[in-house]
C-alpha cells in the first residue's frame, strides 16, 4: 500500500481534485430549471427583453 502511494500519490490526489471540482460545478449549475445558474440566466434574458421594449419570449 505504501508503495502505491509513493508511485501514484500525486496522480490519485489530482484525480480526486478533478472529481471534486466536477461535483461542485454540477451542484452549482444543476441540470434542471431550479438551478441557480438557470434562474440567473433566465432573469438576465427576461430583463434584457423588458428593458429593450420587446416581447418577452416564453419557453
């Protein structure tokens, strides 16, 4: 076990860090209409159209 960590320790830490970052991004962005990013982007587009005087598109 010690031999494995000596040889592959940095690689294991890198892989775990990448998986953690992907998990955090998935939690923040989400995959449905209730995510924070979706709501912010939807509000941005809605405000743009309402301030531009155009018709607000409906999804």
